[in-house]
C-alpha cells in the first residue's frame, strides 16, 4: 500500500510510501483528495517514505493545497524525504507549498 | 530498394514542404508550416547523408540553414523567399530524380544550383545579434519595432510552457531542469501554477506547469536549446539571451494572460529591474494605444491566450494524427501488390471453373461449397482492388503550385478550388492522369480564364476561379476541371473544323459534338484559334491518354461563363463485373455497370438500327453483323441489351443472355490494338475465351452507323438521359 492513514496529534495523517509519479498518480490523486475531503479541518501528509517525485506528483501536492484552500481546510506536508526536497528546491516551491521544510545542512 | 525508399520518402517530404510554403503564401506565416518545411529539409538531408549523396546534402544544408533562421525569427518570410524556397524544393526534386536514375554524382544543372545557392547565401550573410527562439510560438512574437533599449541583466531568461500531454508522452520536465542546472546556475526559477484547474477538472496525468527561469551560464544558445531538444514538440520554449532588447521582454509579456504578473516574476528573478519593468509596461501601453484602436487592443488581450490554447490543441491533435498515421499505413512495393492482384485474378477464374464443374455434377453440397468460395473470392477481389485505390488528391496536390506559378507567369489572378480530393481510383490511373490533367489545367488558365481587365469589362470578379473536382458516378470516376473564363466559341471551332476538312459544311452538329472537335488531331496544332488551343501538345494527346485508360473526355461550355472538361474513367483496370451474352457461338462480356436493362427485341418496332423503346428512339448495333458471325440454324429470339455510357444510351442485339460473371481483364494482343469495339478478353470458367466489349465505342458506333440517314437525325438520336 503506497498510502496508509493514521492520526497524529488529533488530525488525520496520510503516510506516502514509494513512488509518487505518473505511474501511480491517478490513484494517489483520488485517494489523497478523498482523505482531504474526509478530514475535519487539517490533513497532514507525511512524505518521509516518498522515494521518487516527478512533475505529476508535484502537481498533486499543489492541487491538494489549492483544494484545501477552497474547502477552507489545510494540508500540511511533513518530514519531506530527500527526493521530495530536491524537487521542491529545484522548482522553488518551498514558499508555495508553504510548509516548514527542514533544509539539510550546508545545502 | 533502400534507394527507392529514399527517393519516395524525399518526394513525399518535398510535397509536404511545397504545401507548407503555399500555405504560408495563402495564409501568412505560421510556426507549424515553418517547422514542417524545416523538418522536410532536415529529414531529406539526413536520409541523403546516410547514403553519402553529397550533392543533395550540401545543397539541402544551405536551405536548412536559411530555414533555421526563419524558424528562429531571424529572418522573415517574404514573397521573394517563398519563391526561392519553392525553387529550391524543385531543385532538390531534380537531385532526387538524379538519385532515382542512379546518377547521383551528376549535378543536374550547375548554373541553376549556383544561382539558388547565391540567393540562399544572401540570406545567411549578416548574422543577427540578438535572437528570440520560438520553438512553437513564432506567430506570437510580432514585435518588430526596435527600440534599442537593452536590459541590464546578464542572465539568460527561459520561459517554458509544457503542453498537457508531455507527461503522457513519457517526458517529465524535472529531469530537463536538472540537466539545465548542470550547464550553469539557475539564478531564479518560478513555477507557474496558474493553469492548474480545480480538483475535479484536473487530470493527474496532464501537465499544467510552466517555468520562468533566470539562468547564468557560459554555454551558448545552441547548448541551451539542446537541453530541450527532446521536449521541443511538447512545450513552448522561449529563450532570451543576456542583455536582450526590452522589446523581446515585451514580446514575452505580451504572450501572458496576465502581463503584470509575469512582470513581477521577471523582476523577482532579476531578469528585469523594477524600473525596467515599468518602462516595459509603459512602452507596451504606449505602443498599444499609439498603434491600435482600443477595440483591437481588447480583442488582442482576449485572443492572445486563446491562440496559445489553439496552438497547443492543434499540436496535440497533430501528434495524435501522426500516431494514427503510423499505425494506419505500411509501405508495400507496388510490384507485390500487382502480384497479389494477378493471383486474385487467377483465383477468380479458377473459382468460376469450379462453379461450372459443380453445376455439371449436380451435387448440391458441392455447389453450395463452391458458392461460398465464390462469395469469398468476390470479397477478396474487392479487398485486393481497394488496396490499389489511392485518393486522387495525390494528383491534385501538384496543382496549387502549378496554378500559383502559371498565374504569376500570366499575370492573372486565379484561385484554385479543389473538391473531392479523397475520391479514390486505381493507383496506375493516378500516375497516368497527371499529365493530361496538367495540360487541361494549363489550357484553362492560359486560354480559358481572361486577363484581369477583360474580366472586369465582362462584369466578372477580377480574379478567376479554377476548380478541380472528382466524384464517383455509376462505376466510374469523374474528374472535372472547370474555369469561369470566357468559354468556347463554337462558331470559330466549327469554321476552323470546316476549313480543316474535319466536318463538311452541311453537317449539323450538336454542341457537344462541336466541342469534341478540339480533340481531333490537327486541330490543336492550329495557331490560337480556339480558347483551348494548346501549347505544344494538343488536346488530341489528352484524349488519347484518357482513352488508353478506357476513359472518355467531354467538354461542357457556356460562352462567357466558363468551360468544364469532364473526364470519366473506369474504377479499375483489372477486374470487372461482367454481363455475359452470346452471339452465334461466341461469348461476349459487357461491363455490368453499363447495362441498364435487357428487353426482347422482337416485341419492339425496329427499323434502320433504331428501335422504338417506350416511345423513345434508341440506336442499336447487331453484334452478329458487327463481328460478322454466322447465323445459327435454330434462330432464337434476339434480345436487346440497353447500355449506357456517360449520358448516352444504345442497344446491343444479341442471341442469348447468359448472366453475370466476374471477368478478369486480359489485354488483347497487339494484333487487336486497333479493334476499337473490344477492350479486352477474359477467360471463362470452362476455359473458353470471351471478348469484352468496349461499350463507349459501341455507343458511338451505334449512333453513327446509319450513314444513309441525314446527320441531323443521327445526332438527334443521342438521347440525353440526365
């Protein structure tokens, strides 16, 4: 299972595992949107298990933010894996994705 | 083999190139067409390079260089360049012809080549200093006015917009950005997410992102462009070099739905300073207000993004079309196809033989089996024949260029309208049709359509129209070449014909018979007597060519309004559905499509080879008399087969009707070449030979047979049915 859902600090948490790319994106998009709709106000998405992130993955991360704003909810991304960090850094999206990103030292 | 493939591919590419050039001429420059031309030249050069055909490589290289500049907006396509490129296409065509004839090391025409090369090189001389690359957006950079202001930034600016399908095509923009980053330093990158729709509308596999990048590098433009080589067809890429002119930024900003926003991004990235942005925006405004009415400005603001969308959509569609094309067609050597058709022909004959045996054996299961087989054979026959069918567009596509060139040469304004280009006919005919059509078209333009002032005097639109049309009609293909010119002058044709002794003065001819006279040999060579008199080759050659295809030419004309030349051709040359008849003990086959009905002759009043059929006179021919066959002892009742060709009908009198039969046409030997009433032979199921009647000629013969009748009466007997 690429996603497992649990609760952290009282709000739902989606834990992403493995690839977050075009191959699984249609399924992930639906699952994550569903999770967002189900969440009472805040959804946390743990990215520590993401091994690969491509453009389609980035788009879904952006989409969730946008959708959350529309629903007046919020989405937090946490524990970004190195693969995710590299892409967010390259695309200069740290600001847009709006989450505390831990920049690794010296980079 | 490979050489043939190269020749064929190159010809197709040259045709595509020519079409694109003409499209530009007709509709103005668009990036698609420019790209098509470039691709054609590039591919020809590449393929020729594989075989080391250096003459073509070196020539095409120069053409390609010029095209590359056009593509990069360093050169604009004007009339002179279009003509030059068309001529270069012709010259490449000549080089390809040389390859076909295995004379690839002989320059077809040195002087011509030098002339073209010099003209091309003239375009290449002054290298432009600043350039804007637009892989797909050439039409969107209309900024031509040079203001001289340059921005201070020494960064490159890249503007990338990916098309929705890029991900589905297996390309991910991120690795391209990584690759770019390896060439220098990405000073600033802004990811544009504006295109992202709401969740329900968002397709996770489509790409909605765009990037504005400021980039510092030692690399040159080519290297930067090279990064995006593979994704070039799936993205709009603009690259602005350091210190670009402000105009180019204006061009860039103009392409954005929200100019202010892009401006901010450019400032954030350091591509422009705030001051420069203000300058840009105000200049943009000044220009807009200064040059265009508010209405146009509004339209532009709404239309620009729309154009981008349309461009994206059409590119996407083209991509799909291309894919579909690849799957739809395989190239097969014509000789293989011919071998297949031959075999199918033999199969038809063998099948017919089996049916005959089955009928004789009176074995019902055998008969049933042979029936099934013959049904299948019929399907195979039809399928095999359609393999040879090609759209007539293959011939028509030469004409836009011809019309363009000739109308310039003649100084007339002539518009070409092509319809029915997807009408299919046999491949072998397509090839043989090209020259006669060319001749008719040239004639129509040269002598049919009047000069512009003459048209105006005659109260017509100044520009003439030439129409090419094709359609199917009762088992034949009809091709029409019409012009709206002055029409034929029947008096002059008639007086000339009388003068030449082609008709006697007391003969009374119908209009179509008079027009037919211009096909007579000896008529066309006359100096410009008729409006259709020829250039070198006459209309008689046209007629001969068409007749060699078992076709027929007809002319319709209204004086002062125009002329239509109508060519009627059989659908195929190989196999026909025939109707078997028997005269004496010989079997004849009449093409079934031409048979209208069969009636019993004895019950009708017949005199002087004219029979009264339902109150209408119908000329007929007795095949027994025509072929001088003996009258058999047991005199049967004669039957009349009514046949129609074009709009004329006639009757053929035969002894017995045998029914339908698939006939594989075998050509007659040379001895019979002059026998006009027969068009071929076929082998019957029982191994006997049957002759196929040439109905077109028989009808003519039927209407002219009774020579003792006054000509007027004969002519009147050609009943016009439609």
